[in-house]
């Protein structure tokens, strides 16, 4: 039962497990719902999806599986609606109307006719997205005026509820690949913070010591790791040029990052890291800092995050003098490698969508320099990036 | 036992099914949603509708899973032993029951609300896995096993501040309370203010959804804020005409303090009002 549905969910990367599937079957078995598609949709959603980020994926799969847009074969079409329509008739048709059906030659006759028309229609619209038309006077289809009209794919008769609940895709903006806001970024950055709470037990845990002493009958000292957020972060932001369209996203990351770490230093660079960085973009030519000074000042336990679209000419990375703004003695790649030699964990966050990376050679170059530690600036990417950062040391 | 919503609470179809599935299959129900969409209220209303006792366990950042089961008060036992109290010989005198234990003991099936589970430590839900699954736990100090007389109906709310572990999620039914659309909102208002004039509701809702649609608001007003605002409108006896007035100089709705909780948002609004006025001139 619904095995197909289950597999489709799996392959659409909705994290469903056998246990949840069995729960759904158990709920069906115990008759939690009536025989209505909407109810089944709500029930299966509640049983199988556990995170609002997956609701949109679920809606899409549900629509795909149960609407039979492309994958349903002709034979199936005739089978499914029959069961389905019968229960619908019982719901919607009055006794009088049922009598009229009898007059038309009975239920079987009507179903036969319906099947015929379904097949015809299947030929007319190729993979059409409605089983049968709406608003007509045929006995089949929604919004009809024929008294024995069978309502297909409609819940509340003529209230204009043409779009199925799962087709509305209300949860689109909760899908985590799509968009991130300050709050979401904070959530992802917290992964790093939590890690910072672990470590060597260095503090006396008074409560636990008292408790344990009372337990044991002798003085039993308990230590806990320091709970302070000790994470140090160094962020380099690419600014200007091709990054302008991503500025808003970066600002959000920046404001979120600021409150999440106690020690956070940021510097700006343009396109690629060279011998100078700056802190105030308006005064970038007056108040520059030597990159060496920065690297010397901050110890190697700092986590380094680069934020940039890495979109430039490959020469800007690999050749001395390649920079578009000034003459650089050493190629950017050397600087990037230096960073990685000094700092154990360094990653690059890229606001450009991952699927476009392969078309920009400079992105590939930097990805290589960073040994594939480049992540898209989506919630998922940020999450992976933080995992990567907290993995080292 | 079937939950159909109450006269004070509008339950949408999907919510009702999720609740009933959780009741029938005796699994916990996990509720998420924007703040102010009635997550906690749901548990209260469920207890009313099902005529079951409500046991609430508010979770804080310091709450431990063990506290929900029981706590062993070692300190007072130590003190009693110094004083030579008789009680000290029976360790069960120092076992304090937690909310979960309480709910296990009830003869009649209660509703157990675990409120804001995401506030607690990341390991918290994992520590409760077995207890919520089997509805039993073991008391080490006394060596007894506590088993639920009636599996309580467990409602868990989360504000999404932390991710919950997969193993925990797999055992729950999940429902995300979506922000109500205008129709549902009207029903909700009708439940709370039955004598409110229809026109006032319409105008207030228009203003409300307009505010929600303003891009860049730090905190969008939610259902509970709308209800507060309506209460104020009633008290102040503001007429629908007043709300309807689209005079740009009065773009900020009356008594906006109930809707906008953030001074930056108020500023944003004032700026928009200013811009609108300039456009007119």
C-alpha cells in the first residue's frame, strides 16, 4: 500500500523511514480518517514529514504521485477513480440523484462511459493536468450543472477551490535550499557555538560536587568544561564589483555572525585576497592593513571564513599582477594558500548558486585551492560549512 | 476520543487530523509554527475538549530530561542524616516526582504539554526517547519501574531554535501551524469577539494583512497580536471609517503599539508614510 509513494518521497530526499511509513499504515488501519483524499494528504503529511522545510518537497511528491500527471498508465486511470468516485458519490449525491443514475443505466454504465471519456481526454491533452474538464454540463467533472455530475478533484463543490491543498505549495519559502534570513543564519552559526562549549573540564561544578559528595559520603570534586563561547572567527568579505548583487545576503550573514561569536574580526577584500585588506570600505585606500599583519595578529585557532562570489578572471587568482585594481607582487592563490597553512579550518562561502559553479572557471580554481571546502550560501550550505569548521581541532 | 476544535479555538482540517492521529496511535504530537499562532493554546483546548487534565512542563535552557521523570534530593537527605531524622532510612522520601511521572500516575488519560522543547539542551529530546516511546522509566534509587497507567496524550511545541534529533522526530506526528488565511482569521476573530461589527473586522483585517505584507519588518504581527489590537480598538471605540481612512498622513494605523513591537518597525512604517505623503504632493 502506497509503497510507490514512500519510495518517491525517499528519492525526493524527504527523510522518511520505515517506522514512519508503518505509523501511517497503522493510522489508516485504525481509521483515523475518512476516505477522503484531503484527509489522507493531511494524515500522511503529519506522519511522514517532521520538518517544515520538507513540506514543499512533500507537496510536490504527493501531487506527482496521486495526481498521476505523467507516470500513471491508462489502465490505472480507469481503476483508481472508480473506487474513488464511488466514495465521492456516497458523500455528495442525494438518494434522488442516485435514483437518476439508476435511470441512466446504473453505476456501471456511467463508469464505463467515464472511462471512455477519460481515455479520449488523455489523448487530447498530452499528459494533461486535469483528468476531466471543469465547468461543463457533462455529468463528469467539477462545477457541472448536470444533476448527476460527479465531482472530481474538488472538495467543496462550487466554492472555487480549484487548486488542491498540496498544489498550492504554501510551504515553498520554508524549503531550506532556497533562501536564508538573519534568523536562519544564526541558527546555522550556532552549530559552531555549541561546539565551542565542549573541551577540557576546567571549572568546578559546585552543584554537582555537592550532590556527588552527598551521594558518596566523601568529598567528590566534579569539573565541567568552561561554558563560555570561546570560538574565534575571522571573516573576509569580498566587496564591490560582481558582489554588489549579493550584498544584502552578506550583510545578513554579517549581522548574524556579529552576535554569535565573542571574538569576531572582519576584513574586506576585493575579488581575491592580496597583500592588503581593509575594515572600512569608504576609506579603503587610506586605511589599509597589511595582510601579513592580520595573519600574524590572529592565532591559528581562529576559524577563517571567506565570503565571496569568486567570480573573476582566473588570472586574478593565479598570476602576479593579475589584480584589476593594483599591481600585486604575488598571485592571490599564494595568499589563499598561506591562509590555509596558518589556519587549520578555513572555508569559502559562495552566494552564487551551486549549480552555476561549474560554468565559472575562477570558482573552480578557488574551490581547488580550498580543497573543496567551498559552500553555497544557503542554509544547508552554511550548515555544512559550520560542520566542516567544527570538525577540525 | 476525537478532537473537533472547541468553541474558543478554530482547528483547521489538517490540524484536526494530526491531533486525532496522535490521540489514536498514542504518539506524541509535535507542533511548530510562527510565534503567536496558538501552539500552547492548542494543548489547553485539547484538554478542555477531551475533558482531560492538562499537565504542563515548561522547558527552559537549564531543564534536564531527568527533571521530568524525578529528582533525587540528595542535599536534604544529607542534612536529615546529620540531624538524625528517621526519614533518612527510606530513600523514597527524597525522590521528587517530575511532570512525566505525574502524568503517568493519572487514572484518566491526561494531556501532557511539553512546552518549547527547543529551549533545552540539544540532547534533551534524545534523553526522553525511551520514556516517551514505552511510557515507562526506571528509578535507580529505589529500583522500581514506573509505568504509565494510561498513556498520556503528549503535545510538544517548538519554536525552531534548535533542530530536533531524527530519532525523536520519527516517533512523533508533526504539524506546522501555518499562518491563517483571511477566512480562517475571520473565524478566529468571530470566536474571540462575537459582537464585533462586521465592517470593523474587515477593515482591521485589511490593515493587518497590509502590515504583514510590508517587506523588511523585523517581527510580523501574529494572530495573538491581532486579537490584542482588536480588543484595544473595541475599548477605544474606533470606528471602521477611521481605519478605512487612507489619508497618507495617517498611514500608521491607530494604536499600532499592539501590532508593531519593535521601534525599528515603527520607524520603517513612519518612513513609508512619509514617502507616501511626498508622492501625493
